[in-house]
C-alpha cells in the first residue's frame, strides 16, 4: 500500500526551534571551551618550542663558526663586513640555494638574535640598538665556540622569554586570529547543522503526529514512509505494522460478522422451510420430521456455543480450571475411545505415547480439544487414510505431534487455518468443512493452558499439528536435577 501523502510541513515547529537552540548552544559552548583551553596552553607550549628550537639552531651556528675560525684564524673578517654575518647565519641555519622560510621559523633564525664575542670577551657581533632595548637588560644564553680543543669565542642568543617579547605579538595574535576564525566557522556550521537537523526531525515527527491523529480517527489506510535504518525509521515501521494490524482486524471483524450471518442463515432457512412445509400439510408432523428440526436446532446450539467460547477467550474470561493431571493418560484414553469411530471413517490410528506428561490442565477442556482435532482430521482426510499421534517430553514442555495423510494444505494457507470461519477450499459447505470454528477453538484451548499450536505439512502427505504444553513446574525441577 503506498504511503499517505502528507501536507507540506510547517515552516517552523516548536520541536525544531528547541533542537536548534540546544545544538547551537552546545556547539558554541564546546567551541568556546576549546578556544580558551588552546589559548592557555599556547603560552606554555610556545616557550618550550622556542627554547628547544633556538638552542638547536645556536648549537648548529656555533659549530659553523668553529669551522670558519679554523679556516680563517680570527674574527676580523666579520668585524669588517657585517653582511658576511648575515650570509653565514643564513648558510648555517638554512643550507641550500632556496630562500629562507618565512614566518615564525624565519624570525627564530634572525641574525639579530645572536651575539658573537671573541676569546677575550670582546664583542664581534652585538645586538642592534633597538634589540638591546627590547632585551630589557636581561642576560643572554651563551655557548662556547671550540676549535681544536681551544675556546676561540662565545655565541650568545636570546632566551625564549626575550623572544616572546617580540614573537608573542606575531605568533599568538596570528594563532588567536586563526582560532577566532575556527570558532566563527564552527558556529556557522552549527547553525546550518542545527537548522537542517531540526527541520528534518521536526518534519518527520510532525508527520508521525499527524499520522497518529488520523489513526485514532479510524483512518487505518495511512502509512508512514520508511527511509534508512535509524530509530525513527524503525518507529515508522512499527507504526505501519500497527496500522496494518488494525486494518486487518477491522476487515476480519467485518468478515466475521458476515460469516456468522451466513452460518446462522443456513440452519434458520432449513428450519423455516421445514416448519412451513408442516404448516402447509406438505410434510406430516411425525417423529422423523421433528428429529430433522431438532438436528438443525442442535447445529445452531453448537454454533452459538462455539461463538461464545471464542468470545470468552478473546475477553480472557474463558472458564478453565487448571489442576495437575497426566496429559499422556488423558490423550491415550480419548484416542482409544475414538479408535472404532475412526475405523468406521476409513482411518487407521497410530499412537506413540511412552512417557508420562504431568501438566496443569482442565480435563473437560482437553477432551474438547481432542474432539475438535479428531473432527477436523475426519472431515479433511481421505479414506483410506491414517492418523498418527505421538507424545514426547523434554525438560520444559510436553510436545504432541498430530499428523494425517492426504490431502495436504498449500504452504501459503497454513497460517490461516486457525482463522475463524476459514476453510481452505473456500466453500461454505458445512457438510464437508463444518462451521470453520473448530481449529480456532482448539488454538484458544491450547493457549488457555499456556501452550502453543502451529501447523505444518506432514511427511504422511497431509497436515501436521505441533502442540506444546508447559511441563508441570515440580517435574521440571526433577528433570533438571
């Protein structure tokens, strides 16, 4: 059945607005906390990064200066040509023909951040005047320059705290700007996500609310679309199953009323015809004709009694007096009583009952169960035929397998056998098919005993019924022990 065509969803729903506000608030809060945490950790992590990087580059530069001293023998060439210091730092820290890197790495290797003194402590390369002011009089870190085991000079470099005076304005401002962009982007993404999710979820829940309202009004044809495998899709599937069940129950109720009317009309028509024939003098009012009337009245009584039993079962008020009994004994006794009757119908009876089967049951209702199953077997099994009944027990249940010979039942019809007033052959011939209530009553009686009853095709060529009853609790404990 196609899904119901819903009207256009409202532009704004209260659920959608709530979801939008919650998702947006949570995302902005998380983004703000991340921003604060990263901002606070940058100060500590950046100092460590500067110290490690600057020390490594100072050591590299000191090794290069030692090699230059060994080759030239003094520092005068640096005093005479300041550009040579620039080229030396660039060659040592960024070897290769390409230009030096830009950004923070370039500023960490700025030649102005290094100081060179000779072996007597006299400056060869000093800080620029503006850098001295920025240093704030703080001491530099020094590395000795060793050539052939002799100290020929010392290389000084700014400690990380001094570099931060210049770099924090560059690095931190840039990172905080980037973080600000990230937070703004996250807020925008949250806005889009929350808006889209609230629109989607609000639309689906709105459809469900509308469908539920129509269902309560009796529109059982309504169906929800099922897309995906999320919880809302499963909820839509469960809703559709409920709607289909209610629709099937309505159709079954309508069919039930129609079938009952037909079943009652047939014996009533026979009674009316026979009574009118007696009134008109066509048929004499003798014992045979009165017996025919009594037979039709009896048919009506049985039909009404069956309907009453099913109504009580549906209402959960079926009169069943459960007491401990041996199911194997009651079944064997009933089958032996009916063996001669089955033989008259051209059916051979095989019984395989070798064990006791203690359950809690109602002896009268069980006899009614066996009667209905026997009537169904005789009505639908061709003679000569065979009925095989076996009973076994396991640790939890008593299992009865009731199977007969041909004809069988189509596979697609098995689940409908216990429907009320249902006949496989599709006719209303009460002579061959009874009232169509016997198997429904049998299922109700088994259920009243806490058991189950299911149909399948028999290896004998006919129908197989499997009945299961819960074993008496005391006996269950003994079997487990």
